[in-house]
C-alpha cells in the first residue's frame, strides 16, 4: 500500500468514524472517540514523519517530512498557471469556502489531482472507478469552485 493510499484511507475512515460518533451514545461514544484520537495521531505521524508527541528539540526541529501537510498552496485559484507564491490569508479563506461547496468525494478527487499531483489513472485505481469518472468529477468540482469564487475561470 502506498503512502498516499494510506492517507486517503485514514481520511475516509475518520469521516466515517465521525458520523458514527455523532450517532452513538454512552460507552459507544467513548470507544469511537478513542478510535478517532488514534486515527488522528497516526495521520499526524504520517504527515510529520516522526512521533508528533516527542518533546525533544531535535525531533521538533527535524526536517524529515514525507508529505507537505499544508496542501492549500498547491491549489490554484485560477486555471492559468502562475508563478509559485504564498497564498494570502484571504485567498486561503476563499479556497476553503469554495472547497466547502464540494461533496466529500469531489473534494478528495480534486485535492488528490490538483494538490497532491496524482494522475487521473492513479486516482481512478485508488478509488476503484474509471478514469473518465475521475475526469468528469474534477471538471464538475472546478465548475463549482469557479462559481464559488465569483465566476473566475
């Protein structure tokens, strides 16, 4: 299993566990809460590349990193390629609002393609769908994002 596949599966499992947590009562809620905590810990460890709870300075300042934890800079506001730059606070808010208009599946596929730079065939294989389905989902997501950003193309 690739690292990207594992991250995707953790994110999906966290969403499912959150739904179960909301519906649970009593002891079940405690058990599911513990599972959620463990999954968040594992996902944080994957992003950091080391135990996130280590308090020693050498670990905190470590440059070891498997994956960029902040994928927002990789998502373009416009379809034309631009010079690489840091996004402003307001641009980040605009992106979060635009992404909130997407379904979970659209968000996953859009982020995998635009932020994590996965090719369509790899996303299709990961999700068990056809490549054309992934392409269509990305087009629909981009259209929704453009509408949310005020008609930017």
